[in-house]
C-alpha cells in the first residue's frame, strides 16, 4: 500500500497523481495544530484552508480515490505531521511514502528529516503548479551581479509566448506600468464583489474556536471572499475577466476608503492553494482579452500578466535561492516593536486605519495597501522585520511563507539589503495622497512636517532617511531623496527628528 501526502496548499486536481484511480494508493490530508499555531492566523485564513481541504478530499473520494482525512478535532489526530504520518504508516501497513515538494522551507525540511528516518521507500514529486522550477531563477541570473525582475519577466513572456508577436512584445513595449497608476475618484463604477457559494463556514468557525486555536480578525459568513473549490475559483476568475479586467491596469495601484477590492481579481488565495494554476489563469485572461480587444486595452492585461508570471514566479525563485538565511536578514538593523494598532486598527492615521481594518475584516488587502501603507509605515517606524513577517503571514488568507517573506522582508522592509528591491519603498504623505482619498478625511495635515496635526508619515520619512543615509549613500536610486534631505535646514531637521522620536516612542498615541 502506497501513502501519498497532500498538504493544505497542494489542492491541485490537475496533478498527474489523480489521472488514474489506484486501489493500492491512499491519499492523506490533515488539519493540524502544527499548521494553525506557528503564527496567529486570521480566522478567515484557517477557515479557507480547512474548507478547501475538505472539499478537495470529497472530490477525490467521488472520483474513486482512497482518502484519509483528519479533521482538527478527530480523536486520532496527533496534531503534528511526523506523529500522524507514523501512525497512519503503521495502521495501514504502508509499504511506500510519497509527497509533493512543499513550498515552505519549514515543511520541506520537516519532510526530508521524516523520510530519512523511515525504513520504507520514499519519493518526492513536483507539484505541477508553478511555471518555473525552484532553481530556475538562480540559473537564469547565474554570474549576474544584480537580480532584475524585468529581465526575468521578459524571459517568461518569451518562454511561454504570452502577449508576443514574432518574438517581440505585443504593442511594441514590454511594460505598461506607467499607464497603471491612476487614482480612482468614484468613476468608473466598480461592480459588486463576486461572493463564492461556500458552505460550512459557521461549522468551521465553531470548530476552530472550540479547539482553542488563537486567531485574529473577524468572519462574516454572508460575505466570505475565498472559494473552497476549483469550480468557484474558476467562476471568480471568469467574473474578473468579464467585469473588472477592463479597468484593472489603470487602477491597480489605486487606494480608496470606500472600496476594498477596486478592480483586483482576488484570486491569490485560490492560486496559492493551487486550485488554479498561474499558466491557466494568464491564458484565460489573454483569451478573454482577444475576444474583447475593442473594449479592453493591452495595458490592462499586461499589468495583470506581469503580476502573475513576473512577480509571483520571481518571488518564489528568490525564496528558494536565499532560504534559510533570508529569514534572518535585517540589513537596516531595525529593532522597534510593531505598534499595537496593527492588531486593532485603532489609529488616527486614516490610511492605516482603513488598510488595517480592511485586513482584519476581510483577510485581504491589495498590494499597494500592503506595500505603501502598512509596509511603508512599519519601515519608517523601523520595526524589526521578524514582527512584520509574523503580522503579514497571519493576517492575509493568501499568505504562505514563500510569497509572504520575500514581499515583506524584501520588497517592503528592505531587510534583505536590496536582493529584491533596488531601493526601499518609503514615502511621505504625498504619495498616499496622490494614489488615494485617505488624506481627505484624516485627523492629520498631509502637507505638514511639524506640529501636533502634522502627518506622522512626513516626520518619520525624513527621520528614516537621516537615520539610514549611510546605508544608501551609494544607492543611485536614493540620490534625489538624500539631496532633498541635505537641503533641510539643520534646526528644522532637528525638530522633525524630535517629532519622529515622540511618534516612535508611542506610535499607538497617533
């Protein structure tokens, strides 16, 4: 009898494993405290994983496969991967064990160590999800001094022949990023969000709370955004194509107090648990675009494709190139604690209040809220990257370490010293005001650096540049910022730093 392990983010019905029903193959899925407790997760994230896992197991059974499923409260569930595996191997008289490459280093090591201690044959398989291998990015940049996303992205376009014409990019340019920075001001209208028809939400919520799992955030069972099935994930993607793609590119960086999703697809959870694959996603989006070129511009589609085949695959490559040392990096030597308002949304700064409240309510925020609001403040406040990692890993339903840590410790916090980003993504209030309406109803003045009503982002921004100028003295992309810093009179800079110091000593007062 052969045992095959399926992890909670390996829910890929298209995997070659499932092409034939084999009587002597048993599949194992498990809800475990090991996975709920390594970070404080959002209740919607835990519900999403458990619901999707249960649906997946049910589909496999319907197809005729042998399935063992451990629910969180099952008596025989020992709540840890090795213990459960050993018990099943003994009970079922298993003669060989197989698993798919985990996408988290933690689980990869755990399973390697487990297999080393087994007295039976083991085999590891590819997950057949990503468009690149773990090693592909390292091989692509071998011998290069710097990793540049754009070069990787262009290679991906060529390799898979996506938005290409005779070896050249469609439309005559690779990247339409400059077209994708519009501020949304209430028009065009945003369609109502697609709500998947997920079941068992209340039962799962009760199970998780009864078990004593520590969670964050809230769950509205009538407005749950994440699908439990491949069918619902595909329906969500189809909804995006039909209703949102037409304006996606223009407003992908926009922020607004009254809108959670704007024109974003919200398929990241389904993608990251492997209900759907990145290649099928971009192919479906491009196919829809081909059918509607009279109403959808190329710039809308390219922006989406870039996020999926560029950024997502790139970050995974970085993860496997740099781990495990990546998880310890703190290049800027930041050590401040994360403000309490990241867990409560109780802050007078309107942009942070809305972005964090949205995250607590929906286990979701789009990339600019994550990068330029919550991430930007954490970096300006010089928060220890470990604390930032824990928050991002827990609060978002789509957060799995391979994609979370490279975005936070790399892109957002510059803790990796520039492996991912060529400069730190910091800004004062001006950028936030440019891309959102947050500043319009804020308690603080977006233009002021000093005074009780001055936006904290402003003083923290100049304080950060002054504190870290030695790190960025040779960084060409920081040269303009540092020149502007030098122009601030010494007395004014001293006052700005005093204001910043007061904020940093008690950020929850602001």
